[in-house]
């Protein structure tokens, strides 16, 4: 018998509109699962049961009072929010002891759009301190564990969101992605992870756009759910520094998942390019299988150079580190509380203070020149296929036990593929098409043209239909 927690978000929303399921029943079911199972996974920093149940009761009233076509698209669907984004009436921790855990007075744009779309905001998901790392461990909560093997990391920084969806504690979870932070845990946890085009979802009202590396994104078990939630949250606010190209006239993002793409031209590369990080054999096999599947589906796939030294002149990771340290330094930590930060963020902020404004501008200028070169080289392609990660997820604690400088190097070796598309601002997804012999999911990454989420979602849905993954369920989550 199918359980409520096995249903994807778009199916839950349809059943609410059809009066087959009560929003209160859905909320209570997921809240009970979180209470029972989350001590094992550590996916949540806070559970907002009162808010979710109040929203569910209001949703139930709307179902009775309104006709189905007037109901918002996510009515009755649980969606926790990553604890880097304020949610009105809920404490925000940023995963840090060094910042005051104040009750937010406003929603971010993404949280507000989720609320307006009828989503049930069931909690705040765990995040590493300030979202600075690709694992999900901090000093204020237990580490988040990978539902496929609880000795392993789920990745990060949206690791709490990924663990929640993989363990079926929510059908959809909000995340943020500034260097791969949605796609990394999607690969580690066997999920579909979507990073939209830069500017597709406003960073406002409280967060500065800075270099435009970070954007809201989503972790789901189906492509349709990612498209549904992107339709709900896409939009801009006055004063946004970045806006995405408008989608061409035609279907919604969800509509794109319901029609097969035309024959596409797809580039393919396997090496990181800007680093000599080794690529694990399981990762290579996943990449090769994805290539074979794309060819079987009728697409043209050809080798392309990786977006490394050929485009960025051999300085990509040095320059990206300058931007990453600047982002860490932007957190408003009081000087007297700086010592409460974890070692990685103390190291990042010290490096930011040692760099001049001229260093920052020069690094960003070199990266932008590289992006222009990359954009010209990949313009003939509808999408580009690469691994998501270079390595399968490792044990809890293995990245942070080496000292901050070594930790940053190890994180780069783990995830050398993702950050370039934060720099370029292109839409990018991770798909769970492969499982290793030891039962771990291995993702592959598809990246589209700026504004090309529709093509990516259509192609991803075609791959999902040809190689379904929803039947893969982590042990112990029934």
C-alpha cells in the first residue's frame, strides 16, 4: 500500500485539490515521521509543527471554500526551508554559534513564495556554518547523516534538505547553491537537485546578491516536483542586481516536463579541468552510462574540453577562492564573537581580510573573462554532461578533521565540477541515474544555457522516464 510519504509533491497537491487527502492529515503524517526518524538523520535544526498545522488547517478551509482552479499550486505540500533563509516567526541560526539566533521578522523571497503557493513550512533544515562547506556539520546541532549509509556525509551545504527528502521526511525541500550546495547533496543522497539560472529566484529582500554565486534551489525525488516548485518561486524584487532571461513563450516549467525534448546536441566531459583531482571509477561508470542513455534516446553527444585552464587561464580555483572567502566575510559577525566561528570560517574570513578590494575585483574580472570564453565554446550545445562529484561521499567528519586549509583542498577534490556554473550563472541539475555496487547513489550533472531551465527539465524528465529512480529507497526509512 502506498504511504503518504511515498507520494511526490505534485501528486500530493493534486490529491488535496481533488479532496482525496486532507492537508491536516498530510502535515500530521510528516510531522510524526520527523519526530520518529530524524534523530537518526539530523536533517532538521528546528521543526515548526505549530506553523505547519496552522497552515494545514487554513489549506483545508480553502479546499472547502474555493474551486480547484483557484487553489495555489503547492497547497498542502510540506516544504522545509534551509536554515540560511529567514522564515517569519522562526529562529534563524545560519548553523553558527557566532550569530544571534533571532526570530525572523520577514520571509526571504523564496520562503514567501512558498508560503503564498500554499506549502506547509514544516521546519528549518540543517546547514554547515554560514553554508561555507560541502558537508553538513556545525557546532550547534548533531551532524546530518546520509540516509543511504548513516556513517557517511550527505554532502552540503543543503545536506539537511537532501537528507529530509531522501528519508521521506518531506517530498520537496528548499536549498541554496553557491558552489554546488544543492547538486552535491542531491548526488550523495540519490535525488534530483535543481540550481536555477542566476536571477531566476530573487535573493531578496535581506540578502545582497554580491557576485551572484548563490541562488535558491530545490531537492526533490522527481523532476516534476522541481519544476512545480520553480514555477511557484521564480520571480524578482525591485533592486535585484541580477535577473534571469525570460523563458520563451509557451509552457510552464512543469509543462516542459510533460513533453519530450527534440533531438539535442550535448557536450560531454569527464575530467574537472581546473584541477588534477582524481575521478572515482564509480563516478566514471555513472557518467558513461548516462552518455549511453542519452545516445539511446536519440541525442547527439560529443566530447568537449572541460571548463578549466583553456577558459580560465590556470587560475580558476584561486580566483574562486577569493570570491568564496569574500562571501564568508559578508556574514555580520560581531568582532567579539569572531572566536565562536568554526575553524573553516575563521580561516576564510582571515583570508578575506588579507585580500584587497583590488584583489577581489581582479579575481572576479578574470573569472568573468573565463565565463565569456566558456559561453562561446559551449554555445552550440543545448546541454553539457559531466559528473556531479569526483568521489562518492565519505565518512562523517573526514573533511573537517584536517585543518582549514587542508579541508578546503579536500572539499575541492570532492566537488571540483559544480562551482563553475555558479560563476557562469547557468542552470544546472544533478540526476540520480546510477547506484554503485555498494548501494550508494552516484549523480551526473547536466548544465544548460542561461535561461534554459525548460530544456533541462524536459531532458531530465525524459531520462527519468527511461531510467526511473524513485523506486530506490534508503534502508530503514519505511
